[in-house]
C-alpha cells in the first residue's frame, strides 16, 4: 500500500506537486488549486503534530477507519473537512503559489522525520494512529487532491 513515510512514494507525490502551475481547474469540489496546496499542507501539519484539531469526528474505532486506510475510494466532493483545515474558514490562507508549493514539498519531504518510534498521534476522526497509518492517510489525502486538479 502506498504510504507517505517511504522516500519512493514521497518523491512520486513531489513530482506530481511540481506539475502545479496555478491555472488548473478543479474536476470537483470548491477549492481552487492554490487553496488545495495550502489545505494539503495543513493536513500534513496536523499529522506532524503542528496543528491540533479539537473538533469531534467519527468513532475512532469505526469500521470506516479501516476502510479508509485500506483504500476505499473517497467520494468526490462529499467529505466535509475540519474547520481548521478548511479553506475560507480557519485553514491557512494562500499567499504566493510558488512559496506555498515549496512549503508543501518540504512538508512531504520531511514527513517521516516528525514521528518518533512507536509514537501515535490523535486524528480527530479516526482516533490514535501510528506513523504508518498517518503516512497512509496523508498519502491518500494528497493523491485525492492532486487528482482533483488532474495531477
């Protein structure tokens, strides 16, 4: 399974991020491509413990958590994000596209280094997850949004 904690998958995702030019139109959803870049950076920051989400989510022991981690397709435009990650609300506001893309690339490149051995972090919807689970869900999140803009 593809996972953001492996250098190989990080480099593949980074190559796709580097294809962003700023004029891409979304195939679904409400964000523009620049907002998507900031949103994805915020999600990685959440996984790295740099943004805390205190909004209640799903039952952390739910079958849905397992389905998501195993690769159940995410319904296009149907999943509501947390307010702190949501563009137009509390999510990081876009500044300069190139700067924001470089920040996203840096977060991807250093994602694995933010987890100590056997460390778990709280995901607001899925409860405590280890670095492999965080790497999996973060990879899937990036993949989903890059596909949203044809990347």
